[in-house]
C-alpha cells in the first residue's frame, strides 16, 4: 500500500474544548503522521472558498459561520492509504452514526460541530492541501 497524504481540520468545537492534542493522538495512533500543522482563524472568504462545493446546500451559511467561530488547526497527514485511514478513524459525519473508537464518536457534539474534517478523495486531498499550505511548509 502506497504512502499518501490527506488534509485534516481540527474544527472550532475541538479547539474550544482544548482537544487539539486528544484528536491528534487518535490520528497518530491510527498510523497517520502530522507532516504539516498550523493553527489559524479562517476568514469568511477562506471558509466559503474551502466549502464552495456545498454552497447550494441549506447548511452552507451555518457551516461557514461555525468554521469561523474560533481557531482551527489545519494539518497534512501522511500514511499508508491516508485518505481512507483518516476517514476510518474520523467516523461518520453525523456522530450519532459514528462507530465506537472513532474521533467523532468520542468527541463530536453534532453533525455541524463534528470535531474534524478529512478529505474524501486523493484528488480533493491535493486541492485542499494546496488551499492552505505552501510546499515548503510540509516536512515529511
Ligand atoms: P465536513 O467533512 O467538514 O464537510 C462538510 C460539513 O458540513 C460536514 O463535515 C458537516 O460538519 C457539515 N454539515 C452540517 N450540516 C450537515 C448536514 N445536514 N449534512 C452533511 N453535512 C453537514
């Protein structure tokens, strides 16, 4: 299995509850390595651009409000089959559906305040990594 990269966001509900370390520990224990990380407060423009694919969805406005409601930690994660590995440890989008032992089952408050974002494909991982990181900020 090839070593690949994915993109992760530790969302405002998690930074507010001081869970950056707890979430990162679960990512690392799942076999993912943090090869880039920065704590930022997204602008509305950044959030709307990042979630542009969802702009027709009814929850788009609230999603962007939430994502700029506090700091987030954007990360590049590396590991074997990183996109799938990360999605497995994150668990289902809605924490009510997430399996035991996943990040969202452990920490998420709601479908919106669901603690983490992770890329859904290798193609989107590349786009999302480029959205927040310069190549020299990623140190594998
Ligand atoms: P994320 O992986 O960051 O991608 C889009 C986000 O929209 C998703 O996680 C959820 O947190 C958020 N969201 C809010 N409401 C909904 C909803 N009804 N269905 C799907 N996603 C939702």
